[in-house]
C-alpha cells in the first residue's frame, strides 16, 4: 500500500521546484524498478515526470511545473552509456540560465502598509457572523470570494483560501473589537490577508 505523504506549501518559485522534486523522489522510493528492466533488454531508462498545477505565494502566481527524474539500468554497454550521456546533455541544455532573462533579486520584506483615502472594501457578512459567533468560519470552497479591497483603482479579491492562510479562526480580542468597531475589524481582516499576499516589496 502506498505511503501517505504530506505536501508542503511552496513559498517561492524555487521552493516549489524543490518541493515537487522531493515528492517525485519519494514516489520512486516505493517502486521496484529492477522488475521493469528485467526481461526488457532494449530498455535503458525509466523516466518519471510530474506535470502539476502550483500556486506560488510570493509573488502570488498560478503556474504549471514539470519535474523529471531518471533511473538508468545498471551495467550499460558503451553504446547505451553514450545514449545516456546525450540525453543528460539535452536535459542540462534546457535547464541553463537564459542570459536574456532578468537576474533574480533578493526579497525585501514590507514593514508598512498604507491605505490611501478613497479606498473601498467589503467582507462577506455570513463569514463575518460565523467568525464573530463561533471564532471560526464554516468550510467553503477554497476559491469562494469572501471579500475585496479597492485601493488606487486596483481591486484585490480574497477567497476562503486566503482566510485559511491567516489562520481561519479569530481571537477573542478581535471578536470584541468587531462588536465595538465593526468597520475597523473588517478592515483588519482584509489587511491581514493583503499583507500576507504582498509581504515583499515589488521590483520594477
């Protein structure tokens, strides 16, 4: 029976690559590849590949990732070894850094968020009521919209998944503040989700 594996969230693009590659290596650990090569003299390589959707948190980006792993048959002859070298050279060529691309830049954490005058925000009243009465919101579809904030002409939509990322539950102090200043409490929730999504300075 396959082992249950826990997949982690990817923080950056590079982290997503490492997480998926680690998962692929873990899957191959459960396989007896020697039986694949047995009785199949023309086979020299087992090629494993993952093609999977990914959501990167910083910067928030939906993407598709590919990850490959090769297990070569033992005791290759010279012709087979040359074929393996050629295949590896092709893979390495595809992974080389493109000089035309922008070089990576260090992530700089934001320490201040400003809400300009004229900003408009809203929050799902049913979710707000559940947070106020129970301290947590009932399970919903992760893509279901629960709020938005418009600043400088740009609207930022937030889903139930965003609420889960900031904890999904609210403290007794926040629930008290909601009763005393409901507008401020709504804005606090939205800005917590906004600050998590835009935690780092943006580069031009």
